[in-house]
């Protein structure tokens, strides 16, 4: 059996709907900060760390002020000397903060970076269980990659607000240009957690009580106010700033002067009403032999899902102790394990606690429970061994339990239950079946407990035995929602498969998209699923190229040709190469043909099939089937007739497969998602484009009258083609130096033939996010770039394009802009 932490690596803080961990069409309004005008830009070719983020030198940096200080290390958008600074305390999981991001994008567009500076401060709210990890991930990206990388991650987090989990953080960090290994190490160690805490602490000091909370030059605006409110405030502050400048105040003192003046005269903010507790519904929460503290005749049973490394769980212990003292024999506490993958030592601690109970009984479990929270920051193996000695346990048995995951089944059972009941993070309570999320105030617990004591008292008065109170209260409680069902047609010879042969006891039809990161992520779990049920499962591929993944259709048709040439083995071998680099360049026509050659395919035949659109109907048939089955995102799975949406953790797939292997379960009323067993003719009459044409680049904003390139500065945009061994080349870059040079020369020829520089950048450049910026590096002082790059820029006139230029980073084509 796989141990729980590895099994849960993709399951952190699972959200209410399965499809939230899937690629799906983006929302109509993208609540993302416009990063196309990030200032100051962080040069990507900086030889020394000291140059990062430099604009015009330290002398031009503004006074941070004392009311709402903004230091030079804060993640900021816009000119540091802009007359208006908007500081936002936000929460990545807060829907109102998300709403404000849409407003913010309009404000950035209206005022531009020379009039408006935007500064972000962290304020993850305790009842948003995905928020703190998201903020820690964003802060990690900032410290490892700089302000540009931060805003890219910031935009991705709000654009995908329903998918705030560890695998997504890893993906977004990589998309922001951060080395995955460096990010994972810093994130797992919570290296920058103190920075998040500092923002929270200072926010409370200045009156931040909820999110979003904004300060416009020190003027407080609570919540997602209408854009007109921000415009009125910003316009007034622009006039105040202009008046200060006329009086002789230097530009670097404007923010300090105005923010201190405005904040002093502002009334203290009033606290927002507390969020409504999700406590009305009564859930049928089984106790299932979990350790309990208190009498079985207690009128109230409080089930706690916890994690021994979770600081919020530890914080809740004082409240629990107070409640137990107040209610005495009327309250019973039951503990269930839910170790989160962000806490690498939580599972080992859970093994120790369960082993303590196994050796010395339930009282020993609760002693270990308290001791583990008391030493929460000291949970390494040697420290757990010392704790076992202090508790009088058999240390050899404890070591074996930790290393062999002796009690993994118990932990997994609790974690499965947590997922069934949509337990999002820890701590998470069910008080006589009524949900209460997080380390809430004592009064919120007491309100529910008092109501439950009243209800239990009525049952006692009517003759219900005290030992049966919990079961009686939950008799008509709500059970978890059943799994959705889908009636799909059986696969045909057009669908490649792997695992057991056709006719296996369980068939998994996987709808996926080669450009979807969640489809990529789930492949390893699918292989483990096949290994867990040898000879019983067949996994079949179905194409679902999503329209906003520009290269997905091309990759899908190429994979059909791989199947035609080399059968199932050839399809899966070629697919493995497609997963290696899901960027638009990694799935471009040249890249796909190169990967086809690596997979042993006949590239000439593949190119002819793509040119003739030989296989578009195969892909289209799967796509239209997905539409009839009401499958909207990827990955999605039909397991016999059970539907599973998104990149679920392995154990979720195992559970569904186990159900499918049993006798056929009738489809309950209201659980049938779709029935598409009857064949249907193809609707489309012509193939979709292989690669949609790129959207035209928006016109560059006209420079403000005051915007002057500082003396000694230059501006440029570029593309870079890396090769294995070039500086900062990510691991997926495997091309040789000669192959990179050939690509660069090909890109140069296409530019000479009249191709758009932005289009060539999008197709060829290996620089992270180059396509979004058109390769623009902004302006930079002499000495900021490596020598070869800088010398090439100096030789160009404004608007001129270089030949192929080699630097330690690879081969460049450069356009001088200033």
C-alpha cells in the first residue's frame, strides 16, 4: 500500500468540486494584474544579483513613509516615484479580492505606471484554508525570482482561484520562470513564511480586518469598492501630489508626505461581520473507532480533523481545553487524521500517535497528541524517537511504524473520509455533525454546542439512552454526495489503450489534452493505478483538445498518426515526449516533428498527415462525444460508468475502481450526468485550425510626457534559443548547440521575410513568458546585461534588428527599442 503522504501529494486542500483540479475554459473576466507594463523590469540576463530590480539607482527610490510604509523589497507594479500608491492587503482565496483584481486591471490601464504604483501585501484569512499556502508560494516566487515573476504567479493564482493546491503552485512557479527544485525546497521548508506573517501583523496594526483592504496614499478603502470610488480617490490624490510638487516637495517624498497626512486623519476601520459558519447542515459523520476523549454518554460529540504540523490546529487546542473545562462530561472530542502534504512531518507524527495508542491504549494516544503539538517545530525522526522515549513507548516499534507506515490504512481511512465530506484543510470540526471550519473563536464553538445540548436534552427527556444520543441526532443527517455516473459508448479501435486487453473488468476512458498541465500531472497516477490492479484495468485515451490551448489540436492529430504508424506502444512513447514540454514552442510543428523522430516515427509520413489533416475526424469524434457527455475540462475519466473529473489523487481512482470491480451498482436518481451510448454522426464538416493565429499584440501605450529614458540606459526586446548546457537552460531543453543555432537562423530568415517579431518570439523563444511580453526587456543601465548582449545592442540603431548573437544563455535575436 502506498503511504499516505505520497498518495496525497496531489490532494492538498481539495476543493468542493472535482473539476477544480482540471483545465477548463477561463472565466469571462480575468482577475489578473496586467503584467505587460511591469516596472521596474527585472533583466533576465543579469550577471550579478545586485542589479536585479534596479531602475535609476538608489537615489531615485522613494521614501517608504511611516504610516503605510512601502520598502524597496515590496512586490510593486509601476514607477516607484508615481504620485499615487495603492497598497492592497489581499487573500488569494477571497472572491472579493478576486473581484478587486478586475477593477485593478482597469485602473492600471487608465492611469498607467507613471501615475499609479500598486503594492501587494499578504493577508490570508484563517477560514480560507488554501490561502496561506498560496501566499507562501507567491512569496517564495518573489524572493527566488523577483517582482516580475511574482506578478506572473499572482495573475495565475487569481485566474485559477479554484485550484489553489501544491501541484498548481509548482506549475505556476515554473511558468513564472522559477527553477522547480529551488521552489519546492524553499516552499517545503517554509523559508519565507516570516514575510507573510509580517504582512499579516502589520496589516492588523493599521486596521486591516478583512480582505481586500486598500490604502490609496494612506486613505483606507474597505472591500471590493466600485471602480468609481477608486477613481475619485486617485484623482483627488493626483491633485494633492501635484500641489506638493509645486510647493517644492521632491518626488521621492510625495508618497511619504501624503500617506502620513491621510492616515493620521482617517477614522479607524470598522470590522466586517464575521463570515457565516457552515453549521446549519447536519452531516452523517461516522466515528469509526477513532480515538475519543470524554464519555460515550456525552450530549455533544466534536470530531476534529487535524494535522500535527498545522499551526492552526495547535492554536485551536487552547480553545478545545477551555470548552472541555466548561462542558465537562457533556462534551466528547474525537480525533481524525488529515496530514497535509505541505507539512512533510505530519504523517510521521500521526504514525507515532497511533502507535502510542496501539502500545498503551487510548490515554497514551492523547498524551502523544498533546506532546506532538507542544513540540510541533521538532518532528524530525531523532526528535520523534526522543519523544517516544519520554512517553515510555517501545522505540523500536515506533521507528518501524514511521519507516514502514504501519498505520497507513488508519490514516488513509480518515483521509478518505475527509475527502468524502469535503474537509478543506485543518483544523476542521463536526459538532454533532455540524461543520465548523478552522481555529475559530471560542464563542462560535459555544453557540453550536449550546444548541446541540438543548436538542440532546429533548431526546433524553423522550427516553433516548444517553449512549445513543449521537446516533439519534445523526439518524436523518446528510451523507456525502454519490459519485456522478456517465453512460458512455465502449471504446473502438480508434482509441489507443494500455494495461489489460480489451474487455477488461474495468475500462478507464481518459479525456485529455496534451497542453493541459493537469492532464500531464495525472499520467504517473494512472500508471500506478494500472500497477495496483494488474490485469484488471484498461486505460483508453480520448482526445479533448481545449480551444484555449493553441497547440493541443496539432499535438492530438500528431498522436493519432503515431498510433497509426506504431500502434499502442508507439502512441504512448510519442505521448511521453509530448508531455516533456507543454509550452507553445514545445508543441510547435518543428518540435513535434523532432519528437516524432526521437520516437522512431516516419516524420515524412507524419508531416504529410498533418498537412492533409488526415486525422482531424478521429480527434473531432472524441471532442463531440465529450460534449454529449457534458465533459467540459481535462483531464476527465469515465471508469466503467463512474465519472471522475480532474487530476484526482491516486487513492480516489483506487476507490472508484474498487467500486467498479464489485457487482454493478444501480444508478441513483439525480446522479446520471449523461447518456451518450447511442452513436451520433459527426457534426463538424471542416477541420478546426491546427494552431489558431496569435492574437494581435495590443498597441504599445504612448509614453507619458514626463517619461524620459535615463541617460546611459538602453531598451531592447529579444528572443533566446537555449541548448543543453547553456546558462539557466531548464532541464527540458535537450537540443544541441548546433540545433539551437539552426533554429535561431531559421527564426532570423522568417523575420527577414516579413514575419512579426512578436509571433517569432512566441514560437521560438525559450525565455519564460516571452510570448506575453513580446520579448520586451524594458530599459536597463549599462552593465546590467552580459557583455555580448550589451555590445550587440549598442551597435544597433533604434528599431534595428540584429543577426544571431550568442551569449552564455544561448542564441539571441535582438531589436533595439530605445
